[in-house]
C-alpha cells in the first residue's frame, strides 16, 4: 500500500463510524464476561474443605473453564476492533500530516 489518498480516508472514516456500535457492544460484552467469571467461580465453590480446596474446586470446574473461554473470546473481539479502529485513525493522521506538509511547500 502506498501513501494514503482521500479515497482511503473516506473509507477509513466510514469504517470508523460503522465500527462504533460493534466496538461498544464488545466493550459491554467484555464487562459482562468479567462479572460472569466471578459468578461462575462463586457457583462452583465447594461446600466442604478448606478455603484453598474450595478455590481449587471452583477454578477447575467446567462452568469456570467455560467462563474463562468466553472471557478470552470477548477480550479478543474487543482488542481486534480496537486495533482496527486505531489503524484507521493512524491512517487518517498520516494523511493529515502529508496534506499539511504539502500546503507548507
């Protein structure tokens, strides 16, 4: 890819706008999954044994493992959208800088 053009900037601005809602949803999902992890752990705590044994039981439970996988997936989705949005913004900034430099000369 060469230097950014006005067409690139238009595309990036469009993609930034289109990604607002998915990014917000990914952020909200991540928050929910973090809380779900705590809930899964609390549900899986055993009734008997020491605190360490109860903790071990909870952390190795299938429900907790599923919650960890869902949290990982939510974090991945949020980060991917965040990185794409950053890439669009950086491209726009490069275009602005190039245009500002061309106006100076």
